[in-house]
């Protein structure tokens, strides 16, 4: 069985983060607290800051970003 590709891992990171972090927080705050809906919304969106920090670290490591544009040295010149 081949290993998953990098775009697949990115998609899994995004969707798993939503289902494993954001959704449970929204559910617990809406069902088991008396917080008004705008406050729950702010908490859930505030948790996305953690996702931004993780994404920033991955970008700095070079894991998240791939160069898809060829440099001018790689492009054959027309004569």
C-alpha cells in the first residue's frame, strides 16, 4: 500500500482538525453551557488560531508549501 501524498495529508489535516477540534468545542459549548451563540462562535473561530500557528510552523519548515512555478533557468528558451 503506497504512502499518502502530501496534498492528501494537507486535506486530512484540514478536515480532521475541523471534525476533531472545532466541532466538539462547538457542540460542548452550545449544549452544556449557557453561553450565547455569538460567544460560542467567537470561541470556535478563536480555536482556529491554533490551526494557523500549526500551519505557520509547517510553512516555515517547508512541509506545507511546494514551488509549482519553474524558474527561468528551467524553462527552455525559444530560438
